C-alpha cells in the first residue's frame, strides 16, 4: 500500500539533499577553513550551519565538534578579558553614602543641626 501524500513521516524533515562523499568532504574542508579564519561565530553559524546539514553524517559531526570547540574557546577568552570587580576599592566611601536601615517604630538619633 503506498504512503499517503501530504506530511512526511514523523522524524523526516524537508532538508537539503545529502551530498555525495567527495562533495561532502570538499564542503567540510571549506567550512572548517572558514571557521578557523573567522572571529564572528554568529555570522559563520547563520551561513554555514544550513550547509552543514547537507554533509555526510561523519563530516557534519566533525564540523559540529569544531564549532563547539571554537565556541568554548571564544567564551573562555571573553571570560578572561572581563575585569574582575575590585571589592576593596571604594568600599569605605560606599559604606558612608549608603542609607542606614531602621526598624519601624525605632527613633533615629538626631543629627546636629536638623532642628529636633
């Protein structure tokens, strides 16, 4: 009995056709070279990930692994470049300028010159 027309069977997406082995290897090499040469990973992903979906499975996994590694490296570099907060600097002056919390019903001591 032929499959009904309409929606593809569950789990099958309408994606680009999978390339043959030689073409997949060529595209894999091009994507990996571009990934190595770029600092703009978001733009690379927007352009290259749809192309990656046409690769043979082993080639696609190699590109995914390289992208993940590159993304982790970029995140680590960004974390190292972020200056650490200096909590000791300015803490005494900040403490003086902070309002003092009081409990309701407790009288605050009168300040000199405030007319109390």
